[in-house]
C-alpha cells in the first residue's frame, strides 16, 4: 500500500521522500520566453534549460536519483575489462529481470540497433503493440517494416480502457498468417506504450502473446524501459495480480519474453541500457556487435559510475513507494485537467500527462502541427517545457508526404520524485488559462527539416504572428507576474 488517505477527503499524492539536494530553476520573463522559443525554432528540444522553469520534456535520464544510487557511484571499479561494477549490474539484472546473460549498451536505442541489425532482414515485418520513435528508426534502417496491432479502441484518447497497450491477438495471428513465419523475426511488446500516452498492457495479454509466439515458433522481444510502471499498473488494474509483489509481476513479465531490452535512463534513474536473455544462442548472435558499436562487453559505452547506479536503481524498481510516485502525480494532473474539461489522455498513464492537442486546437490542421504549436504556446505562458508527440514526431512516406500521426499530443513528462505538488498545480493553472485562450494559438511550418528523427533538431516558424499576440494577452492578464 502506498496511498495515503487524507482525513479531509482530498485525493492528493503525498511525497514519501525528502529533498536533500536542490537545483535552482529559471522562470524567465515572458518577453524572454518569446525570444527563446524563436531562437529554438519553435522546437522545445532546442531550448536551453537556462530559459526553462519546469523541464517536462522527458523522463529520460531525468528521474531523481536516490542517496543509495549516488553512494554506489563512488564505489565504481574503473576497469576497461572485467569491472566488478559490471558484475553487480549483471547480478541485479538476474535478480530483478530474471535473465542470466546481459549485453550492456550506452542507451535504449543502442539496444534497438543491435537487435535490429542481428535479427531483421530487408522486407521483414515486426508485429508490435505500437512503435517507439527510435525502435521504428532502427527497424526502417535495416529495411524492415512494422505492423502496429493495438485494439481498435486504443487510440480513443478519452477512454476507460485500463490496458490500451494490449496487442489485438486476432490481428496478431492474422498478421503472422499473411506475412508468413519466415518473414517475422520477432514480435515486439513495449511496456507502458510510450507514444500512445504511456499506456500499459495487461499480464493476461502478454500471456496470450506468448501463446501465439509459441504456436508459431516466433521470438518475443520485450521493450522493458518502462516495465516498473507497467507492473505497478497491472497491480492496480488487473484483479489477478492485486496481491502480488512488483518483484513477482516484473519477473513474470520478463519470463514470458525471449529477449528483454531497456533504456536505463527510464528504468533506473541513470544512464545506459541493456539487452538480456536466458538463451545463450541469442546472446551469442548479438555479442560481436557490442565491441563494434558500444564498447567492451563489461561496460558497453556506459561509465562505470553509471553502471553502479543502474544496479542499485534496478533493485529500487521493486519498491512500490518509489515506482508509484510518478504515476500518482500523473493521475493527479490528469484528473484535475479532466475535471476542468481540458482534453487529456485517459485513463492516466505513466511517464507524463498527455494533453490532447487535436481537441485543444481543433482549428489547427494536422499539417500545421497542433501538438508542436501547443508545446510552444504552453512554454510562452508557463516557462514549462513539454514535448510534441504528434506529426512532427512522425515521418514522411517514400513520396515525401506527411504520415499524419494517430494522435496529436503535448506530453508533460513527470519524472520520478523531481517536482513538487505546487509546481504541478502551477502547470494545471497555466494550462487552464491557455485552454480559455486556445483560439489564439496558430500553426507551425518547417524551416529546417532533418531527414531522420526530425523532431529532435528540426526548426519551425509560426504560420502567422500568433506568438506575439499571445504574449500581449499574457501580459494583459498576468501584469507584472512572471
Ligand atoms: C526512451 C525509450 C527508448 C529509447 O531509449 P534511449 O535511452 O532514449 O535511447 C526505447 N523504448 C522506449 C519505450 C523508451 O521509452
């Protein structure tokens, strides 16, 4: 049990940790915010944190570390080969994820590179619940294709479906029959499906996927970057698992997969990543790529200090007090926004609150990037940096036409144990103002469009002078206030 009940009936998340190291934030004046977002090409990725108040861009590498993680970093064993820090990492992976063989990689996408290069041939199809940006980029890079097999209702943003990350089993079997087993190197399941709003799958669904994998003799790969939160939501939402510990749930999940990979930036509040398995022959197939792309097999491009932090962080993933903190804050934000009529993805997921920019700004066509525009407008009114997860984060097809995203989302990441409740209330307050003034938000267009993963460094400009007009209105309504 991690929920603390308030006598006055309020349902607010209580911080079950104390803050002992702090970092000063910069809430800069609105005029500066307008200049900063212009300099950043209306892309929040390109803002400097000296102009950012609350950094809600991502949960990647931004979760607060624990005292024990920091302490462990001082004990790191600096060795190119055979580092004892790696032994601790390996032991933690075996204890927490139940896999004996571990390949270290510098971050999650490096695991995707190694897995894609090892197992995917041109023309292969990878069935999955839903793609993640870097997973897709690596699959396309080696000539593969993806088949996204969520249930039809998973993309309904306002919903009560507790497990929108489930794969539709009928679609999965159909996909396998149509493409042929030989064309499908593996099925990919992503825990807490990131791009549809951090939505979990159920254990029952993962078990069904395993049955299909066994029936056809296809490998099952689990992206476990957000497995702790998915396990927590299984415990919350799936009756059969209510009484189980997170340790049980996580091990059961990983036990159903042949290959598990993760970004330690998400999983354990540190850096790095890993690929693990109990099947030695799979390990052997990938092994040679680690020294080629990452580093020696006992560090994989991760500093030994970070390796120590991963080992401790992995074990802390089993602590419900720790793992519930971010989902509880997200639940609070989502419920507050929803009660004010502001369109937001429900049920609350993990890693952040996801505002439905399509419904927030129905007057902006998808080709003018409503989610990107909302991210820029929200930065202007709040100094808070969110991330566009919509068509800018998508790609163009072979003819150069936009592939319009299934959803236009403004993601406000809420990393573990980083923000306080009053900061989160400020976010809700500013979003409420923006919602009342939403007609003033206009579209964006690219001025610089990189060919791969364009959302990271792309530059845009407004399709009209709406940002200056919005700034004037903010000044009028908020006076001298920051
Ligand atoms: C972040 C993330 C990745 C990529 O990890 P990086 O460490 O950022 O390279 C892969 N899959 C999922 C589900 C993620 O959330």
